[in-house]
C-alpha cells in the first residue's frame, strides 16, 4: 500500500486556496538573558472545488508572520481527496499518535458535524455532509494529522474495482 501512496506534487498556483488558522500557540525559549517569546501557528489550506487539502506549521516572533509561514508550509504538502458529490464514500478511522478521528458519511442536509480542527480540514476539502468523532487526544496538531490520514484512506469506485479485478458496473 505504501507504494501506491506516492503523491505527485500539486501546484498551488492553479488552485483557489482558502486558508484557515486552526491553532496559535505562544512558545518561549529560556536563554541566558531571559525568555525569548515566539508564536507557532497551525494552518489548514484547501480548495473545495478541486477537493485538495494540506496543513502546515509556522513559527515566528509575530503572529502574522507565523501564519504566513504556516500557509507556505501547507501549500507544499497538498493532497487530493476522493469524495462523492455531497459526502464521503465509506466510514474511515484515521490515527496519528494518540489522536483518532472517525469520519462517517451523512445524508444530504446534515451539514458538517465536527469540532474545531476536524471542521477546518473537512471544510477546506469541501465535504458538505459528514459526521465526525474525535477519539483519544484532542491536541490540534494530532487531530489535524489524523483527519488527513483518514481522508487519504478514502478510495473511489474505480480504484476498488481495479483492486478486486472487477468491472466498475459490478460494484
């Protein structure tokens, strides 16, 4: 499965990306002269029309600079997600560290039922109807990464049919 996950680079210039700041953390480094204050930002970017999403982190002395660095980092690891017209094809469980995220398909009109970090990722991808549940850790970094892992597990009908050696009509 690892061999099939080789991602080709998605060019961010061709997409109309919208970015969302998930978390900003104030961090200090203790040095001889006192404490050096800086900010860490976790940012999710995505194009709902193209079903593309990425996340990144940035650190800087000021918040806007950290957010800008996070956006640049996120644009470097964009990935395509296979979704249906209004929801996801099947339930998936993504795990990263101690954080687990369960994504379940939802009928039309349900909306996005998700908490902070998961909502940011799902809305950036452009999935209008989905049910989610965070299990274990609620650390925003691990939750975002677990959500991306879950979205990468989604398969389209063509790929599953090819894997099983069946025509798509028999699925």
